[in-house]
């Protein structure tokens, strides 16, 4: 809806230019939703033009106003130092509602832009179960993928499995030590080993399935346990992701980079480009030449490639696929990796600006406002599976998405369980369930089907407010996609739900006036479609009964 206003403003600028009143025609045009006291749409276009035109913003606003023609515009006002406020006629909003009701859940969808996006997220090490921090990253990544598809992008979602290097060796050693302990043998547990209770459970499982492993030499046993443990933990991870309704198109193994020679390939490319040097027996990448704070080791003095070398090879393989944009969702502790990875991409001849990194900040779990603590020393983490069992998938996903991903999030377990408006997901889902209840009752009046639709009967301020909020849905989707911020959708749905609950508490929908009842049912149908689609994009269900 807003795009129509932008188009009309652009036509006004071009007409003013033809008459010699405005010189510049390439200034971007932004239209916002002001406080409803000031109108339905507002633009600061006059301010943007004033510096280049060397004229007072109010003067420019008056010029634009003289040429502005918007169908169904009721009022145009130049406010303050030069804002242009636009108020639309009520019949315009009735037309908007008719359009939304006809489109249903397709409302807000954009035709394919042709742009392809590679989205990598979660990518938790297969050395333990997913914890709540991984859960937040999963919710952000999966919802962002859904929103980007709704906005018309082709999206490929990938999980990068860090299944090579020292961490896998430590997993094998940890499993071996616990296995030996279960057999009554005293062994030294690895200093940096994985101490969670899940390792004991895995050790019990492997002894039951493969008792012969206990008879192998330690090196052989550790090698077997590393691979077996990785595969078993990846099964857990995939089960947890499925329960959380998170999907991936591909799983990419770091180990495959080692086996296929891709790491050696990328190191050789950097060497041939003159961006490496040897020092103290190690091979270094000149990342400072591309803005990094220090150079980075690619190959240790032992001859073993670093994790950084594998990361560069992985990104090289991604960029070979020719996507228009690459999005990585990382934990906040990976902030220092951004410059070095972008530096390597630039050295390889790729555009580093095509790589966007979103950082996921920590989640603090609370119970009645008090922190839930777990023993770090014992290696125990609060798992995603436990959280989903406690509060449900819907509450977990929605609450994870109530704040910008790079902001710290406090998640109160008890609030997430409450069936009150204090619980944001319940509040939104309840609006959808209420509408479903209205339609269930409407089945008692089949004669309404034959009543002509008279949307002009929707005159209440609350009704027009709901229509205006519904009309903003495509802009919310576009904003979430453009800024890579799915949390904006949770805000929008809470605002829409609030408007509907207020309306529901003040007015009956199935009134005696059949024409008014049908008009109000149309408003409810459109609201139901937008709420259901919005919840789907967040990976949250839209229940019909609560």
C-alpha cells in the first residue's frame, strides 16, 4: 500500500521538475506511518531535497503538494518545518481490506526477485547436544529463511558440521575415559575433555552396541569413538531441530574439506597471490593488508592446517556457487572472526560485502525473575530439548525472536508457560483462536453467505485501525528481509493482536444486521490470515482452539 504513495510522490517530483520548479529527481523517497493524529502516511522528502535544491523544506513541500495526486486522498497537510502528512479516505481502507481478504495468506508475498541467498546457521559442533544459545540461533535463522522466501528470494539453508580437528579427538578421548570408568578402570580424564553427563550416557550406549571397542588399543578406540560419537550426537541435533521445526537443505562437513584437498587448494591460491609468508615454521596469511588487526596462521609449524584455514576453504566453496548474498549466523563469541574471513575472501578475489554476519547474543534463563544456574565446571548446559519440553516449541521460538539477535535476551520460563497477555506468544495465538471461534459460531448462520458484501459499513475507529495495521504487513516483511531482523515481525503481531483484542472486547461481530455482520467477518478473515501467516513465518503454530 505504501508503495502506491511512493509512486505518486515520485510522479509529483517529476512533474515539478518538468515545470522547472525542482532540479533533482533522483532523491530517494521514504514514506513512514506517523502517529494517527497526523494522518496515515508521512514523508520527509522535502528535507532530503532542500539541501540540494537550496530552498526551505516548507517551500519544497508546498511545491510537491501542488502536484501530488493520490487516488482516495482525503487530506494533505504540510506540518512542522516541512513534513508532508497524508490522510486517506475511509473508502480507500475498505478497498485495502477487500484486497487483503481476497489474497488471504498470500498477502505480503513478493514475486521472485531472482536473487539467491545462502543462509548458514546453527552449525553447532557435534560434540554435545544443542543448548539454548543454539536454539536462539536456530529460531533466528529458520525464521529469517522463511521471511526471505516470502519476500521473493531463493534461499538455501545450510548447517556446517565442524567434524574435524582437535575437538573431535577430545570427544573420542572423553568417551574412551568414561567407557573405561564404567568398566571399573582408573584412567585420567582429558584436561579439556567434555564433562557433561551426556558423555556417560554415550559411553553406556557404545558399550552396549559395540562392546568390542573396549578391547581395542587406545588410539584405535579413540578414532572409532570420535566418529561414532559425532554421528550419534548429529542424530540428536537433527532430532532436536526437527522438534523445533527447523529445516536445512544441506549439511556440509568440514571433514570433507580435508579429504577433498580443498584446504590445500585455498592455501595454494593465497600463496600464489602473494598473500602468505612463513614465520617460525608456520604459514601466515597477510590479513592486515585487508583491515584485520593482525595476520593469521594458516598452517601450524607442525604442518597441521588451522581452523581458520578450514573456514577460508569453506567460504571459498560457498562463494563458488555464485549466490547474490551469503548470511552467516554466529555466536557473539565469534565476533573476532568477521574481519579475518572477509579479508581472506577479498584476497581470493571475492566481494566481501556479499557476506553478512549476524551475531547471536547470550540467553539468560529465569524462573520467576531469578536466574537458573547450571554447573559450568561439570560441563552441564541447559539444552534446547529441555527448554522445549518445559515451555513448548511455540513459546520458545516466539520469545527467542522478541529481541534483536545481537541484544542479550532474558527468557523467563514461568512467563512462557502462562496463559495470559503477559506471555507474548499466547497473546497472539489467542487472537487467532478467538477469530476461529467467531467463524465457528458463524456456521449457525449460513444465510450470511448470500448477503452482499458492504464494507462501507465498517465505520468504527477500531475497525479502521485494524485495517491500517493489516495493510502494513508487506512493509514489515520487506523490512525484516532488508534488515535481516525477524524480531520486527513479533512486534508487529503483538500490536495487531492488541488491536484485535480491544475490538473484540468492545464490539460483537455476529450482530443482527446481516450486512454489518458479513463486513465484520471479512475484517476477521483478513486478520486471521495475516496472524496465521505471520506466526508461520516465525515457525509458530496458529491454534484454532485455546
